[in-house]
C-alpha cells in the first residue's frame, strides 16, 4: 500500500495507523479455544459450609476420561504455543549448551576413596565414577539398566571406607527408589535389588541396612512409611520390622553413628521430634532423651560427646552438648548460644575446632570456636561470596566449602582443619555469559511494614524507565530460604534485556524460625503479601510495569503463584505455576501431603479449614475476573504434589466466563516433581517455559 503522507490530515494519519496496527495485532493473535471440560458438581459439607466442586472427577488419574482429557489439554498447549507465540532466536541453543555438555563434577570422598559424577554431551543421565590410582573407573551407569534415559540416580550411600555403595535409582521422577549394592572397585552389582524405598542407610556393621519402605500403593493410600532392618543379600521376607508412625503425617528415621557407638531414632513431623538412643547393634528398648511438640533437635555423636543442633526456645538456633553417659535433655548445655543478629545454620566438629555456619541478612559466613565453645574468629572467605554449604572429611582433617555468587559458578575450596588456610579445590566453566550482568540485594517493606530482602539481576547500565521485562520468583515455605547463588539459565532471560528478581519472603529461613512461622499456618497470607509487595516495589522503583511483569514458582511456590494471581490479577502479565498445591481444602488427602499439615493446618479441623479456605487458590477464582496468562505445569508421576491440583485449577479457570487470557496445562508425562529428568526432557521443558514468558512480555 502506497500512502502520500503530506496530503493527509493529522486525524486521518492517526486513523490509518490505528487501523494498520489493529490489523497486524489481529493477524498475530490466535483464539484460545482449549478442549472443553465437563462440569460434574459434587457438593461437600465441610464444617457446616456447603462447597460445590465441579472438577473432583479430575482427581482420579487412572480414569480413562481423565487420561484423555489430560493428553488433549497438553497437546492443545503445544499447538497453541506453536501457533500463537514466537520462537526466541537462539534460546534452545543456549539452553542445550548449558545442559547438554561434558560435565565432570567435583571429587567427593568416602574414607580415602575419591568419587565423582560424569555426564558427556549427548548422554541423558549422570554416571558415578571412582578414581583408582591414575585410572577413572565406572561404578554405576543408570543407562545400563534402562536405555530409555528415564531412570536416574536418586541417591548414593557409601560404606565408611567407600568399598561399597548403595545406589538408588528412580524411574520417571517418581522418587520411589530401587537400590543396588555395588562394589566400587569393579562396578559389580552385589545381590538382588531392593525396591520400593524412600530411604537406605548402612548399619555400622555394614552387613545390614535400615530401609524405609514407601511403595506407590502406600503413598497413594497414605499408609505410614515403614522402617525395616535388612540383611544385605538376603530375601526381603526375612527383613526385621522396626517401626512405623501411627499417623502418615509423621515419619521415623534411624541411623548408627560412625564416630561413636550409638544408634539414634527420631520420630516426629517437619518441625518437632522425639529423640531416642540405644547401643549400636542392639534392639534394646531405646532411651528417650528429648521430646517436643514444638521444637526439634538433630544429634551428632562424636566419641563420648553428643552435639545437638536445635531451635529449642531459640528461633535463630543454637548448638548444645551433652556427655554420652548423661544424654537426657536436662543435662544438655549451651555450647554456642543463639545469636540475636544471626541465624546459625549448621556446624562441624573437627580435630581442633568447632566450625559454625551462620548468616546475617541472607549472607552466610564461617566462624571458628574452640571445642568447648569459646569464640575465636570469623574465618574470612578467600573471595567475596556466600557460604552455600560445607562438609568435613575427618581422614584428611579438611573442610570442603562451597562459595557462591550471583554471577560466577559455585567454587569449592579446601579449608585446612588445623591452619584454617584456604586452597581452591574445584571450579567449573559454564557456557553462560554473565560478564554484563550486575546483581544486588535490595530491601523493601511488605504490607505490614516488615523489611524483606530482594535479589535483583539485570544487564549493566539498564535504564529504570519502568518498561523492562521482569520475572519475579518466590517460594516462601517449609523453612526453605533463598540465598545468593549462581544465576544459571535465567541469565539467558537477563541477557535479552530482562530483570530477574528473587523475593526472600516469609515462610523461609532467611531470619530463622520466627521468619518461617510468620509465613505458615494462620500467618500464611504474609507470604503472599510479601510477594505482592515485591512486585509493587519493582514497579515503583522503575524496573517494570504490570504489563511487563511475570511471576514464577513451583511446589509450595506454585501455591504462592496461584494465590497471587487470584488475589492480585492486575499485577502480572503472565505466570508460571509449576507442580503446584492449589486445592488447599483437599490437599491433605493425596500422596505424602499429610506431612505438610504442620505447615498449612488440618482442613479436618474447622478453624484450620476456615483459614485455609481464605487463601486456597482453587476457591478464589472469581466469576468474571480475568487472571494473567498462565502456564500450569505438572508431572504425571509426581509422588509429592498430586497433579490433580494443576488439572482442576486449569479446568476451573478455562471455564470461568470472565477468563480472557490463555490458561495452559503443560504435563510432564515422563517425570514427577522435577528430579531425574533426562537431558532431552530438561531442554524441552525449560525452552517451553522461557518461550512462553518472553513472548508474553514482548521480548
């Protein structure tokens, strides 16, 4: 079309440009018409309140109707994304370069033996290797038992000197493991497989193992997990039953100490426990040394001493100690007292020192104390960074310390146990460009005035013009906090002009147990308010606006995303809601979710039910209210969060007459809660998420 602009009036110009842009927009848009979902009303009478649930029929994943509906929804999601969104140039290549490459992990030690993981370019899963002299020897390759690449190593447990290892393997991310005992010098599998396990721990004699049995049937029927003593190489029918909790919201664990002669038994829920002990190798009646319905304590026996890491009347945690001969709680003494300004995160007892990890304003440091608890000094890190983890190797009297920053991959340093001198032990080059990225820790006020940390990453020199595409991440629960760590794949979002932010909201452990308690049970709304306030801060400070802001979270973070997009749909353009809890009225009825009653409350109790209903995302879909474009992701083999939450939420939103933006169900049919995915599947899933977000934000 040829237009003589000089001959047209200003009004006509505006009209023509408006029509041209409207035509271009119309051509680019694709109507969102997902597969229809039938409403089958079920009325539940809950504490005198009648709730109609139109989509309970989607809870039965074995029903062919549900199977067909799920497949149709996922297939439609793929076709819709392909026809409506644009492919981000180079995105798949960047993701593949990071995930599908030659990767050799750091060496870790069992006794005097060296072990490490390797995954070569083109391989689907990691393999376990050992180093014998100058030769690298393959110990275990999951592909050898499953060529599909859908089986992954889920855990390893070494004997004290590393001559044998129990390797757990999970299939399609179900987190139900089959263990094999392997000779680490030959790679030979010893004896039969031990299947249906959620845990494996060697006994001190290394002829037996404590195994925690949690089969698919037990999880689906919420049968409490059972612990047995199993003699390696014998028939499972001869296993000796030890214990199981009465209620499936509790769990029991037992282990033999390697540096003493005590067996410990811990029973409780996520946040409190009872501790018992007895001599190693016996089945004597155990002696109760600690019991609380409010606090928890973790023991570490070293010779004649027992050290305890506990939050007993200490929300910022403390370290206590007792003589093995007098282990009752009344005899415990403070070794490192609670700090008002810092949160103690862990400790190691070395030959010369007590090394303590503690954090202030989300930055972790190491501190040295004498073995009787007198403070010596802060151990200055060799580089600027956050202490992301540490462990002690007694045989070499060496601490292995992970040091992390936002823009460089985690490095591992050796810290000499006597001199406290540092040596670089391991670092890795990654194909992620971070030279042009700057990161900072900001603080903002939440709705009630609480000061909350926020990590913000973007390209250097970015203008705060209120128009930058921004992705905000959060979790906020289960005492799991955020800390500075390598940005990783979000760098590809940042390098395309995006802002990546992480909100350190209440419910985590950033400021100790009090911070966690302020985001759980009857204070759960604080978590959502903190996240909403983070979004408002990013807008107010000129980073972005509500048309260029997306949010993302998974698991408990999926609950977070479901809550904020139903409470404040005006605040976000798009959302990624992964493996989420969304129907909070019925969450406790499925899989291992009874474990989480101490975090959310028990819907069978009226007061808890009323609180949960006040924020349950599935029940806060408002008739006629349009929520942001949302990709809801679930794993068909998830044994933690049942995919029914994602399915019901998607169905309800798609059938809401006021929903205009697309609501997409993206199903991982060959994975679970996220672990164990093959290389190929990781690339496919991450690409879909980033393409969706970047397209929605107009990048």
